[in-house]
C-alpha cells in the first residue's frame, strides 16, 4: 500500500507492474503490433494539443458528471475491455470492476475475460458493458446477447478491428503462450518473479470463462479453448451484421474500433448508439492514426447525440480534458488500469483511477472550466512540433 502511494502517475505504476510481472506477461500488456508506431503515437499525439485556459472564472465547484452508454458516470472515463485479466492478478476482473464502482465509472468486460459475465453481474451492481464479437457461429453471439440481457448488462461494445490477430512481436520474442506455460524461454523470468508465478501456477486456471462451455459441449478432445475461439473470428463480418446485432440487442451499442467519419456515420445508421474511436491500443493495425486525432471529424460526422469515446493513449487526466474539448463524450483506458492491477491488485486500480481523477479535476480548475459541458474547441489548440533548435535538418 505504501508503495502504491508513492506512485505519482500512470508511468510510475507501469514501472511497478514491470518489476512485479514476469517479462512475457508484462510485454503482453505493454506491447503493440509490428513496430509499435501506433502504440507510441496514441500517447504522444496528446502532446500536439495545447490547453487554452480561461481565467477569473469561478472554479470553486466543478461539474464533471456525464452519461456514457446511457448510464451515469461520475466523470467522463470508462474502463476498456481487456482479456485474460487473471493473468495479471489473481483477483482479476472483479477487482477492477469493484474499483470502477467505487469511482462511479463504467466497467466493460471482455468476451476474452476470465470471469463469467453472470458472476460479474452478481458481484457488481454498477454500470457495466459487455464487449462482444460477431463470431462465425452467430448463435454464439446471439447467446451472449441473451445472457447479457438476462444478467443486467447496460450496453454492448462490438469490437470490429480484429478480423485477424495483430502481429505482436514482443510475444513471439518472449515465447508467451496462451494460456501461459513454463517454457525453456520464459523459465528464467517466471522463476525470478515468485510473487506472481507461485499463485499463478497453483491458483485457479486461466480460463476464457464465458466460452469454455462451448468447448466442453463439443467434447473436442485435443482442441483447446484458445484454438476454438481463435477459429471463431470471421473476416466476412459487415454492416448487415451490425444491423442484425443492433436489432437483437435493442439497447445502447457502441462500435469499437471505428476510425473514420464515414464509418462512424455508418455505425449510427446501422443502429449503434455510439462509437469507440480505437485502434485497439496499437495492438492490431500498426500505422493506424491516434484516436485523439480523429475525434473532431468523427463528432462532426455523427452530430451531437451519439456517444463518441476516445479509446487509447490516455495516460494523464489532462488527456481527457483535451479529448472532451475536441468533441468526445468520454475517454476509455486499458493499460493504465492493468498496470495498477498488476502493481497492487484492487488497490492498484484504485490508485490509478484516483490519480487520473485528481489530474482531470486539477486541469479543469487551472483551465478555468467549471462544467465539462462548457468545454469546447476554443479550449484546445493543435500544434505541430518543429525539430528542436540545433537538431534542424541540414537541408533547412
Ligand atoms: C492486455 C490487453 C488486452 C486487451 N483485450 C481486449 C479484448 O479482449 N477486447 C477488446 O475489444 N479490446 C481489448 N484490448 C484493447 C482495449 O480494450 C483498449 O482498446 C486499449 O487498451 C486502449 O488503449 P490503452 O491501453 O492505451 O488505454 C486489450 C488491451 C490490452 C492492453
């Protein structure tokens, strides 16, 4: 606990997570696809925006409440879906959801989660979204819709940026296998991190808890759960499938992985109530633009009503202020809370959410903004960084 209190920002928690986890597990969280250009750009793009403050505006109290997926949120942040959470800490998704609830924030559970959606819903009454895929077996997708309705989930986020798995080279280098196994390559790193490795190897097994019944039902012999789910990704998914899902669900639905104004407009026309501008945290298409750079065009395309959520690269509360000023309804974070979870379980998630919230409110106060509804384009200015003096190219 004392150590967590010494973390001053997301970057500190990332370092703590790196020390605590075996390298292959840390790299699975931290890494991105190919050259990791999009992963880096997601974060650094925020530095291209300045916050332009108002002064002498009464900021003695600040209104930050909003609604995301139709649900109340204490401030405009939500927790992105992340798979295999038990791999990072034994308390897994429940620890994250409980911390989110204490902060009045929306939690999203991944299809690839290690906690059954019914168990999460039973243990956690807060606002929750289920991240869904349109699988080859449409029956499996329809089954999820029915289970989410029954369990009381408030919204669905349909992930559309995974027609194939991204090329995560760190995982190849580290020899990570899913579920994690001791291999010759990873043995040393696992042995050096007994606080992680012992509970992980002796505790409950890594399970894709929401789909494991399918493999049991198939009595598929040597077919692993991971092979089964890998084989379910469908490259032929199109807009008609989105229309079908929107009708089946008939509730708040965001398309996660939208990047362009055209696709955002098409999402809403197909029955979605919002979009998550996302490149999967740089884990899929390397070279995809940063979400922050797409907000303005997407908002202009869809108008005022739909949720526009900026997902990826947020490492400071001030990043959320910038995204809102550009037109986002809210932001969504993945790695920041996973770093917190790996560093200290539920208390680590709590710490990261507290830090981001404090940064967010402090930034609004310093920017002279007392109501997030009044944030607008005039509070943000785009700047293009020139090379530092002394580093200019010889041709200039
Ligand atoms: C370890 C890890 C697992 C993830 N698993 C999923 C997943 O199962 N489904 C999904 O739609 N996105 C998944 N994502 C992407 C996140 O939902 C989110 O888009 C991304 O983390 C946002 O970028 P950030 O990490 O910079 O906040 C995952 C991301 C990470 C880091």
